């Protein structure tokens, strides 16, 4: 499925619609993170298990993050030039490649969950997971050299961007979208 520039602008005309470009058999497919997740697009930078842990944490922090495609958004951004990356880690001056930061954060979160509850993070029940993510965000929470509180802050911000930083997200909040930059009406490209 190819999307013309006109269709791209029409779909993104609400403002901050985010499209991820995926290459398949020489074609480029533009999908939102939500669409990429719904179509089962395979993660490229994170393993399937890392994606599952990321989704579980992000969903506990920002309900709706999994369905909005947070793992696909982060995975895609891990593969772009660091200067073009939209991950919040960039603005906290986490050194690239950001893949190391996310992988280490996921690994540290898994270690912390096992230390605290004696079982894997993916096995935590809802109450345990809620308590766990609350503790992750406490300043100074570390596992070895990994600042888990910084990872929590970045994951939370990325999840908020995916869930609420789009026209659909503004609808969820029942807040009118007043985008800073809107394409001109009827622009044909």
C-alpha cells in the first residue's frame, strides 16, 4: 500500500500525526505507531521480549500506550539518525545510540522486579506492577550503573507523546487541537 503525498498530508492534516516509514520488498509503507502494532509489524531494534516488557511498563505508566503503539514508536525511533530522533532521551542528553539506553533500562527494570517480587516483570499482577512503576520513578533508583528513574521518566514521556501527542490523543482529552504548524488548507504538495 503506497500513500501519496496528498494522502499523507490529508491523514496528517490534524497536526502532529506521526507516520513511521517501513520498507517492504522495495516499497515504503507509512503507518502510525498504532497501525504498525495492529498490523503486527516486526520490531527491528528491540527483541520481541523487550517490546513486550516495554509495552507492559508503558501501559502501567500511561494507560492506552500499548494500543497506541508505544513499542513500535520507540523501536522505529531507535533506528533513525540521532539528530532526527523524537525520543525524549535525546533531550535529557542521553548519549546515542539510544538503543543502549532503552535496552539497559528494560534489563534494569526486569532485574529490579525480580529483586523486589522474586518473579519476572511480565509475571507481576496489576497491583504489583502498579507498585513497581511507582517505585521506578523515585529519583536515584538505580540497578548497577543504570538510572532506572531516568529510564522511567523517558518511557513515561515517550508514552505520553504516543497516546496524547496526536489529534486522536487530543480528542481523548477533549481538548481542541491548536497545532503550532498546520499544513495550508488544500495544499497539494
